[in-house]
C-alpha cells in the first residue's frame, strides 16, 4: 500500500483494525462492549510501549509516556474521523480520514491504493457485522 515500515505505520494500521472491532463491539451489550473495547485499547498501548522500548530503544519511561499520550490523542481523533465517515455513509469522507491518518495527508498518495483501503474497511465492517458475538470472541482467541 506504499507505506513505510515505521512505528507510525504500525500504529495507524493497528488502530484502523482496532476501529473495525470497536464498531462491531458497539452492537454488543454494554458490559461486553466496554470490556472488550477497554481490553483491546489497553493491550494496544501496552504493545506500543513495548515496541518503543524493545524495537526502537526508547528506554526512557518519561519519553515513552509522552509518545503514548500523543498516540492516545491520535486514537481519539481517528475514532472521530472514521465515525464521521460512518455517520455520513460516505466513502469520500472515509477516504479523507484514511488519507489523513494512515497516509499522513501525503499529496502524492496513489488514489488506487487509498480506494483499496476504503474498500477493505467497508468489507471488514460487513464481515464483522455478520459474526455472532460468540464467533467474534472465539476468533479473537484463535
């Protein structure tokens, strides 16, 4: 998809997949929704901190915490941007959000690749919507 193998790319791709799951969790009972969503987000941030330390040699906890706070702000913004696209049921709005988040608003992005990501997200939402709660939980364990 033309993305560099960086921490930023890893985090944006992972958050995109997390978002797909969060959308599906919203159809679950409130207690399950909250439990799964909180667990998913917590696990992501633990993994992000571990990557910062082990892969990128950011040994200072203070620096990692600053980056994690910035990452959390990105997560919240990503959720709002993608939710706007869902609310408007607009591929153009979704493409814009993906372009800003995943492609860092790169003016030279290949629009075919951007369109492929939009299609992937839409298909992912449909696929997850067809899973029962039990199937979703069991697939998450596998």
